[in-house]
């Protein structure tokens, strides 16, 4: 899988080759990434960067002006985005990392403080060691290879080997310089409660930056993109995918450099970043996950999603059916109390749900709004006079699991925690200034805060026998200043602190189901997926919009991570219960309907839907998900079981369309030779994929056609 021969590194997966070399001057040169080529192929001879005679290049041996670089350095004549920027011990801003050896190890070499995938006996890691020409800093580049999944992971690590401090001003995880241009770029953008719109654009000589600077990863742009050939689509065409296993500030830069190369990278955002390293200290970047497929965007997603399902999602839940959740937020907002909870538990039992969750509003002096209480994680005795043990016991006696909403990184100015520890918040001039949603951000770069909050969370989990927590994070970070940590380190160390707490909790309580939230979809990324098998992907529960959000989320993460719930008709007056169910049922499922107000008819419908979910759909969240078509009017997707014996086609109408055209929807990902039985008859997989299923009578928004296929044995 990994070979070093004649100064060339070959990193191979089942269908891909990744090749780079050591140049005479010691820099690493990227040579190739794409469909497999044999080891023997002498790629090095085919990639010649000759000295350009124009005034724009340097002829010094260190010049990297227009080469294809494996780890672009700074101050070496390369004015494209670099992968690292250092201020060295002589206060000079430059770095030139030159080859100094390599190692190949079995398994994955995990970062110390950031999330990492698991490995197995086939995983290998290449570590390339480099030394800075200008200082005593060293750089380690890690390449972890998941052969069967066609996935390569990259990360980097800078260590200060000199006695004086250095400052890291930028550190990326992966860079690929393609010796070609004319790519197109696909990425996901949006905003809070309206996430995941797909954008496709040409890669040009004007630098494209995808990033987040607000302490979370993904309401606006996601730490993910696809680079593809112009003719690529969901099913065919060469497509490269990159995503970052990180939940804080990221950056990705994509550029056609004008002389025949395309640079594409991803890593830590350099916004308010200036990371000092004393002697022997190190800074590590998160893992970047990279793949390539010749089967278009669905191919990229399949590689990503198979990998994430197998190696990233917490083991206890990666293949485990998820409980049907009943959550109080949509019905009660902050106005939860003992009486209401008992009534909701009774109704949840009646409709056959598995887990009862008290959302926001149960703690501290949290009244009927968001102004009080965050930070004081004890139940509000006025609302719960018998304590939450009583509710927990009542739920469990009723045959339900019990869960709570928490927001550990936040504090209200009106809380006891803030009064006893004002110094624990991120702040300017020694006090927090920017308030959002009446809350400040606790300083998770301070180990004392992490330790305290971890203890509080563990006590809560144990005292109440929690089966589930909804881990929320409802505001952006603005003040990257701390009373405990040096400036320039806060954004990164805050994330490290959050991961540390999640790591302790998940190791101590492996059966605890953590639902990642962050205002719905604010941190929907691979980093959080390492601790949380499912995410509340948006606060938008309108079935039409939720369908789009879930559809495009599947580009980067498996559908088993994307929770979708049924909602009451008030959220979508113009669609029926069946459509609301159709939009949610192939994902981790739950109920947001107001069970206190639900009529007998609504309760009966929910009961039937939950029965159907458990019988037919609970397993479907582990199927492969293929995007077939998305337009303003209509969405079509199909799901296929791993053994290809079962499949579901879903076509949903999003806009009214009178007199719709004839339409056959072609399925994808079936076994060509299998004969599939469905309500229209028996058909070969190849027929279903090439001829397609005629969709008739679908002109009204809020209606779906669903067809279930079973292979005949
Ligand atoms: C944002 C979440 O997305 C909602 O579901 C809810 O939990 C609120 N926070 C509570 O404040």
C-alpha cells in the first residue's frame, strides 16, 4: 500500500494512487492523485517543472515558484496559499520544510488532542519527516491509508526544536497541487435554519475560500468540497472529495494558478491564530479525509460514508438501530415542568416511542425565556418539585429511555456559575462584552473549565441515569480572548477542550447516545461524528426544506447521522401527515409534534407511523443513499441495503406542477443481475437502472411516490 522507491512515495488504495517525490533541493513535490497507476510507472519523469525564464520566477535552489508542492511553504517564491506560516526564533516570517526521513507504521497514528478514526489490521500510516531550513522547527506529515475504502487521511504537526519560541500563524492538514486545470468546485452553503444549498462553480485564478471564523464549522459553509471534471455529475466523471475532521474554524482554498496547476487545500483557519510553541512543544492539525471516484459525486459520498460509518461513528451506535425520540422543544419551548413531562411521557408510551427528552428549560433559574440559568446544571425546583429523578424513574417505568438537553459551553450572565467564575468566559478587557441569545461563551481553552464541566456532566448522567444527551451550542464565538490562555490559541484550544470533555464522557459511558446539535447543523462535521452518531441537522423542521438539507448533507456524511423528526401540521399547513413522515422516516427518527395538544386522530397516526418505522425503516438508515435528482420542483433518491437485496425509491414533489412531463426515474446502485420485486412487477436491476420507473400522478406539492424493492432469492 505504501512504498518508497527512488525518492518517490507511492500511497495506494484499492482503486487510487497518490504519488509524491523528494526533489533534489529537499522539498516534496506532488506528482499524482487519481485512478490507480502501477508502482513501476515512473511518474516522476512525467512531471517536469522547468525554470520559467520570465521575471516571475527565482532561480535559487530553494525556489518553489510554480511547482506542484506536497506541502507548500512560505517565503520560498510561491505566492499561492501556503500550508504553513511561521515566525521563527529570529522573528523572520518564513518556512522551508525539507525532507529528513520517513517511517511506515501499522495502524493509524492518532493526534494527541483531536478526534481520530479507528483503524484495523489493514490500516497503514506513512510519516514523512521534514526540517525547516530557517529554524529548528520540524514538520511531520501523516498519511493514513484505508485501502478498501479508497480513502487517504492527511494531517500535519509542527514541533519547535529550538530553545526560543516560534509562532505558527497557519497550519493546514492537506494540500493537493494538480498539474492540470479546468476543474469545477462543488460546496455546500447556507445559513442557520436554512443550511445545505449546493453551489457549483468554475475554479478560476481568483482564489476561492471556503471557511468559518465563528467557532463552529457548518451553518454557512461546511468543511467539505468536491473538485470535479466539467462533465462530472452524480453518477459519472472524475470527482475528488475533501473534508476535515474538525468542528471549529476551518479554511479551504482553491485556485487555478494561471500556469497550469490547481491548488486545493484544507486545514485550520488562520483567523485570530498565532500559536506560540516553546521548546519541544507541538501543534497538530486535524485529519483531512480525501478520496476520488470516477463514479461522480455519489461515488465520492459512498467512499466517505462507508469510511465514516465503519471507522468514525462511535462503535456502540455505528450499526445500532436508533431509538424513536419524543422531544419537548417544539411543543413546550422553555416552558417545561413536571406535570407536562409526565403527560408527554404517557402519550409517548401510547404512540410507541422509545426515548423521552426534556429539551431546553429544565435547569437553574431558567424561566420561560433564554435569559437565565445556562451554566447551572441542576433542575429548576419550581418546575420539577420532585426532582428529575422522579421524571427519569417515571419514564423508565413506562418503558422509555430518558434524555436531557445540555449546552455545556455556554453561560448566562444571570447564572450562579457566572457570578462565581466571571473569569471563565471569553472576553475583551477582562470581561465578556458580546452577548448573543443572552449568553456568553465559557472558555474551554482553560483546562479548569473543561474539568469542571466534565464533572458536572458526568454527575448529571449518573444521578439521572441518562441514556441520551442533546449536546447544543447556540451561539457564535466572537471574543477570541481568554484570561487563562495566550491570544492566538483560543479558537483551537477551545475545540481541543470540547473534544476532551466529549472524549471523557463517551469513554466513561459508551452506551450514552449523544445527539450533536449546535442550533441545528452548526457543527455537522466529522469531528463531532466521532462522539455523536446522530446530529440534529437543522432547526428547520419544515418537511420541504428539511428534505433538501438532508439530501445534500448526504454528500459528506452518512444518513445514519442526520436526524429528522415528524412535526405538527402547524409547521407545514399545506402537507399531510404522510408526506411529513416520508421526509423523515429514512433517517434517525423522532417526534416533535405537540403531544399535549394532539388529537386522538393525530396520536393514532403517529402510533401507526412509529410501528411502520420500526418494522420497515429503522434499518434503512444504514443503507447506501444515492441522490438521483434535485430541482426546485422535485427530489428523487434511492436507498440500497449493503447486500443490495433491498431498495427503496422515493420521489417527492416540492412545488405544484400542473401537467407534469412524462418521467422515468432511473434507480442507482442496485445489482444488475438481481430480479427485484415491487408493486409494479418483477424487474432486473439493470432494467430499473437503465429504463427506470415511470412516475405518474405526481403534480401536487407535498406528495411522494415510494416504491419498495426486494430481490427474489
Ligand atoms: C437549538 C436547537 O436546535 C433546538 O432544537 C433546541 O434544542 C434549542 N436550541 C434549545 O435552546
